C-alpha cells in the first residue's frame, strides 16, 4: 500500500514521554479510517471492525508508556490492531457468502432458507474509509483494491493467522521479519504461511471476473441499465444486462443462483415487485465500488429499504451481484429506511 501524501506520513515518531490522553488521541486519530479497513479485511464486518479499532485505541493508550519509538506510531498501531483481531477471531467460524457454503446453485422457484444465525461477510460503506466519494488519489491511505468484496471474501477462507500475515506483508508491505515480530512467529513460519495464503488468493483471483474501473463510462452506462431494468420491472432488460453465467447471492439466504435467465426468474417468482415503479434504486458506494440501494413499494405505496446491491461490472455485463437484506446496511450507508416521492429525482 502506498503512503504517499497520506496524513499518516506526517505523524512524528518522536513521541514525548508523559503524553496526555488528548495528545494521544490527536496523534492516532488520523489512523482511524485505515485501521478500520485493516480490521474489516481481517473480520469481514465493518461494524465489528469499528469495535475492534476502539479496542485497539484503548489497548494502545494503556500501553503507551511502553512505546519506545523503535517503530513509527503507525506500525505500532497496526501491530496492536492485528493482534486485537486475532484475539477476537479465536474459536470463530469464518464469515462466508452463500457461494462459499459448498452447495450447488439453487432452483430460482424453490424455497428460500434464511440463515440469520450465520455471520455473513458484510459490505463496507465507502464513507467509513474515505471522507469524500472521490478523494484525491494522493490523499488515499487505503487503496480501493484492498477492500474489494472478492478479496475480503477470499481472505475469510484463510485461517486468521494467514490473513494477518498476508495483510501485513502484501497489503502493508512489511518485511517478513517485521510481521514475525508483530505476530510472535519465526521468519520461517511467516514465509511458509505467506506462500500458502498467496496460493489460495491467487486461485480466487483467477476465478474472479475482471471489473471495470468505477470511472469507466462503460461501467456508468451498465449500472444505469441495471437500475432501469429493476425500476421498470423489465426482466428481459435485466437478462440483457447480466452476463450469461452471472452469479446472484443474497445473505441471509443460503441459496445462490447462476445464469441471467435464472436470476430474472428468481426476481419474477420470489420478489414482491410486480410492476414498474415497485422498485426504486438509489446509487451509493461500498467496498470501493458503485452500489445500489433498492427500496420496495409496500401496499401503502411507501418505498422501504429492501436490499443493498453490490454488482460486479465487467466489459461483458454484470457478472455477479451480492444483494444484502437488512436495514442495518442502509443505516450504515447513511441512507433513509423509507423514500420520499422525489428521493431519486
């Protein structure tokens, strides 16, 4: 990860003894957003990541007297954050998406099974990591590629230790010796762990569709067509905008679906919408990519929060969609739970 222009590069490594709590907070506050991104990559949940960063700050303050400037404040905080995550992950099951559960694609007309007890991978609102929708690249401490959903999902398939090693070495660009010191491992253990983790991530990347850059005009046009297909209840249009072998998954339901025709069939048969105007979509951003918040019209005519869609936009069409149910995803995006008549005008 590049630190160029980052405010973190301006954090002094010469910390005076007896620093007050207020001074400490001023010193570490610029790290909050990128530490949230780091913890999110470790645990797959932005809500949990924010709690872990709070715990990191508390641990750092309690041990601040022992900080001896042998590394930068940034390195020291990442070390604490990583170990805080490792403690939190002890004994836990990994967070999956439905395609990661091992079952085949489902019948779009079959029964759906909600697994509310499963801790699913969750979307990361861009606003949590970046202060503005399109920040100056020179001021970005977290690269968008490092929080893309496919990577975060693949990371959850690794052991917690493998995640920590690959994030420290391949995302933060630490040397193996630095990672070993932070994690209490030998350099040899870090090297072998990194090799296994990289092999798994490379396999996942090979299977991942190549997404268009968010600023690519083709991505903008594709997203508009996708939005229009839902809002106009145009299932033929939806089939045309999806790739032939597109994937669809929608936590907390365990089923997933493959193929443009199957996805359109799913919407026709399982979705409450029946006609144009029943669904309205509001653009937002998550995991460094364009997203859409879908509101469904109820019997009273009010459009209420229904799903948060994160589509993968490729040169061939929309190749994958994760559509999360849950009001909490709208709240995290800073979006209302109901729409006024002119909310998308």
